[in-house]
C-alpha cells in the first residue's frame, strides 16, 4: 500500500484547510485510515480515524468539532477537513493505514504517507 498526502500550507488562525490522502496498491488490506500530526519537538499524535467499511469516525479531543475526516471509496482517498485552525495545530500531518479497527496509536498503523506541513499563523 502506498499513501500520498497533500494539501498542507500556510493559513491564518481561524481559517480552514483540507488535506487529502490517496491510497494505491493493495488497498483491500486496509480497515482503518487515520491522520496523525507531529509538531516540532513533540511526539507524533493521533488526530482522527475512519473505519473504511462504514465511515465510522473518531477524533482526538483536541480537534473534535473542528476537524472532519471523510473518505471517497471510489477514489481510494481520505480527507481531513480542518476548520477554526489555531496556531497550536501547526504540525506535519501524516496519513496512515491500518489493518485493524479502532486504531489510535502509531504502532497500530503499518502504512504511512509522507507528511504535509500545516502552518497556522496568529
């Protein structure tokens, strides 16, 4: 499985961005897709996850009600819509794929895309 993330950039606080993650290869092996982020000097943290079978979603408390994860089954693409962005959301965002359900730790994900940088200015 190969994952290609895109959509990062510079945005002002309060603004919005949409990240995309296109999957290719043996995508039938994926059960869950997720987004993680890593800010400078910090560990990679879970942000949002989606169960591909039925689009059941779950979020970290820090982004709940601001971020929305979704998937386009036909395009093998997962999105992260980020609204009301804050400077604290500045990080490199990574999409990841897992063969397990309820995957919220980095160790649960076996496939990773390259990161895309999101910078939120105050």
